[in-house]
């Protein structure tokens, strides 16, 4: 199936409400987090994430992430390779991914 222009939006066309809606759903957020913790540019098949979705539902969720600009997908045989659009996300929303998925910071409380 050929890509439609809105399938992989340009950075200038990112919509924060779509990004946040994608990240609000636990399983989609887990996909983005898994991709975030992989080396930049690494791709994964959709099936590697072990999601509890039926294939048609998985297609829907990955389409939402793609259209929000969070991932890039390309067809490989009868599957799709998925890659985090790390640099594009950082350009559009500096620090977003690190604040969500980066190393946890230890907060010390001061007691007076």
C-alpha cells in the first residue's frame, strides 16, 4: 500500500495534541519507550513489542503513532519496520523524550 502524505508528517506539521494523545495510551507509550532505549536509527518489527492487540488493532495504533510523527515505518516483506523519529521529535519538542523516558533523577527532600 503506498504511503499517503499524512502518514509521516513533516516536523512543521507535528501536532502536540496528537503526540500527547498517543503517549497517553499505555501500550503506545511502551512502544515509544522501547524504541527510545535502543540505539538511534535501529528498527524493529511491530510484532517484537509483544502487545496485547489483535493485528487490525495493532495497525490502528501504529498508524496513530506514525501520523503523530513519533515513528517512521517502512514495509519489509509482509511486515513493517518501525523506527523512532528521535531527531524530529527533539526538533519539534526539545527534551520531551528525555523527560519521559530518560534516566530517573533522584530527588532529595530537605527537612527543616
